[in-house]
């Protein structure tokens, strides 16, 4: 069998350059995504030309996007989507519609588009944001399950669903009288596919996955996942929809079964490898000469796109009752041009909806917005805090920072405040309720969770726990303890700082998401910092010591010593 040594060499160079670029970016405390993009630019056909067959790398990169969407589907809970269904459906339609209308109007008035049809097409291209980049950024920051993370991912998934309709409509934009017909057919295809996917997700797929899992063969399990992901993606491609939608739907099919976490753990290494190829392949598309020759125009377009989309997304999210900080984080997280816009732009080029020059400018602009996304998103919280502290701006912004709804007795005292009513927070509250010695006040920004608290007639405040306006209503100066179970590390640190500013003697117990947070939260004033993985290890260790015959008192003293020293004796490399 003949071996294509050229392709193997290209793949080796690509992976090696990606690893080197990611390492350099990480050492410079920059997102590794930036390293992947720059490495693609350096080795690509428009850079040092170290790659002889860029098309083959691009094909593998498409698998990376499909695998990213598949893993997102596995992690995406329908219950979580239901919590933000309004902003996911209505909000995304508003965002797409407003962005398309704004771009079409501006491009037509400034002469960037020769007709309204071309302006509308440019609007649809710019309305899409990057699921892959945002998901990667949220994952690296541990914020996929935060309020703003769920909002962003929900809007992005809705955009991806809209992409299938856009791809079906674009070829008919230059024709007369067929747009409504094509739109109707596209919606019919989407409806049929969703119906079949739901049926398969409840019937066939779970049985197949369980049967394969019983074989206890790791490689067979992984092969089944790959076959499921790619086969469903192929079906959507045949229907004229995107393969990414099929991959996401395949992930959703197994998201609710018992083996979802096991499937994800097996799939992650493969996903990360191909996702790396995808981001590197984007870098290969960047033409340095185009960037240099049109630097001023491209930077202007970047600023216009990122500021404009943020200004559109911000009021859309605010209109659904979310706080200003949540809305700002969301708006600065999805204000780039998406990687799927590359596909849409190519279709537009083939159908004479844009010129070659516009195509290249859009390519450079998109790539730069993808690079700026992690940097800008990181600055969202400091920007929000600065604006909220401004004496001139704060009175206006406080409208969205006040509690949406609450039930707190005015004479509440000697109570325990629990920030966050997720899985961890619910367990903490149940323990406190069973003891019944102290009243409990829960701060939560999820309306579905608040409904449960209303039903059980418990004290609650609906809003972001790290908001100063929310904390003012929690009577922290009269509380005896605060348990922080928030899924967002940044909100945890901010809440700890503000709660101790209100009550310096307050006993604060915080949840650490990563090992590095243990020391930082302790130094910030937390009385106890709990790391879930370490606690699980301690429980396993105590049971093993008990089986081996150690005295219960000795086991307890050992575990308490480890906790007292903030897990130092069991931390890796310490």
C-alpha cells in the first residue's frame, strides 16, 4: 500500500507548529488559540509555504469543528437550555435580525454593497459568531456553566441552527420570487431532521450506546461515538444543512443517558487534537500582504464589527431581565465573526454576492476578531466593574443590577447565606434545612430554581450574588456565615471581597474550581476553601484506610490535618 508521505509531513509540520505556537502563547500568558492561529499563518501557503497540501489539512480541520460541536452536544443539557430558552430563541432571532438590518443599511448607504441583496448577505455573514472560539474560551476559563456562559452558548447554538437556513437561501438571493419557497423548504428540512433526531435520541441511540458499553471495550466505544457523530453529520449534509448541526444533534442524542460523561472523557483527546488543526487552518487562510496593504481598513472593520455587535447584543440580553454585568460579558463574548461565516462567504463568492476583494477583507477581519475574542472577553468583568463604580453611569446601570424579585424578612438575623442553588448549593441547603437551627437565605439568578424556593417558602433573592445591590438586600452584616457555591471563579472572588467588606467577621466557606484558587481564596479571607476533587479523594482514602484496619480516630485526624493545611500534602508537585 502506497503511503502519502507528503500528507504525513504536512500533518506533522502542522501539529508541531501548533504545539510550538500554543506553548509560546501560553508562556506569554496569552490564549493558546492565538498561538494556533499565528502558527497557521507562519507555515501556511501565504506564509513560509511549509505546507504542500493545505486542502487536506482543511478537510481534517472540518472534523475538528464537528467534534467540537459533538462534545458540546454531549455536555449541553436540555434542562439548562430550557432555563435560557427565551434568550436562546427570541434573543438570537433579535440579534441576527438587528445585525443584518444594521449591516445592510450601513453597507448600502456607504456603497460597500451594490444592492440591498448584497447588503443583506453581508449582514447574515456578520451576524454569526464563533461557537468554536467561544466554547474554547469558556472551557479554558471554567465558565461554560455560568449564567453568561449558558446565554452565550444558547445564542450560538441558535445561530448555528440558522446557518442551515442561510446556506439554503443564499444561492437564490440573486433570483426573483424564489426566496420564500427556498426558505420554506429549508425550514421543512430542519423540522424533519429535528423530529427524527429527537425520536432517535429517545429510542435507538441510547440502546445502542448501552449495548456497546456493556462490552467494556474502550476502543469499540470510541469508534461507535465517531461513527454516530459522522453519520448524523453526513445526513444533515445530504439535507443541505451543515455538518456541524448534525454533529451537535448527535451529541444531544446521548447527552441525557447514563454514559454521557464516560463518552465525553473518551472523546476529549480526539476533539482537542482536531480542534487544534481547525484553528491552525484558519491561520493558513490569512494573507499577510492583504493585512498589511489594507491594515487601516481591516482594523476599522474589526472595531466596527466588534463594537457594533456588542452594542446590539447588550440590550437584547438586558431585555430578558439579566443583569448589566451578565449582559456585558455576553455581548463582549459573542461580538466576533464566526468560523462558519467562512463557509457562508465562500458560497456568496460562488454566487457573485461579493467580490474577491471583499472576500479577502472579510477573511482578514474575521481572523482578527477571533484573535481578539479571548482578550476582550477577559476584560469584560473589569470593564463592568469600572462602569458600575462610575458615579455618573452607576445610577443608570443600577436599574439592571437591582433584584428582580426577592423574599427576605426585614428582621432576618443570625442566618446563613448560600450563594448559588445549583447541584452543590442544593445539597448545602438541604443539610442546613435538616438541622433547622438557623434560617437560610439563597441568592440565585436562575428563575427555575427560584420557583422551587418559592414553592418551599424559603428566603431567596433573584439576581447575581456578586452584585453590590443584591448583597445590600441579604443582611450580610447580621449573617453568621456565607457559603459560596457559584460555578464562576471570577464571581466567587468578587463576592468574597464584597461580602467581607460588608462584614469583616463573616465566616465564608468557598468552593474552589481549580487548585490555584485554594490559596488565592484563602488569602482573600475565606475561612474554609473546599476543592471538590480533593474532597472526593479524601473520602475514597478514608474508606480504604478503614478497610485496611486503621482506627476511626486516626483516620479522622489524618483527614482533618490534610484539610487544615489546605490539601498541601496531597497537591501534585507541592
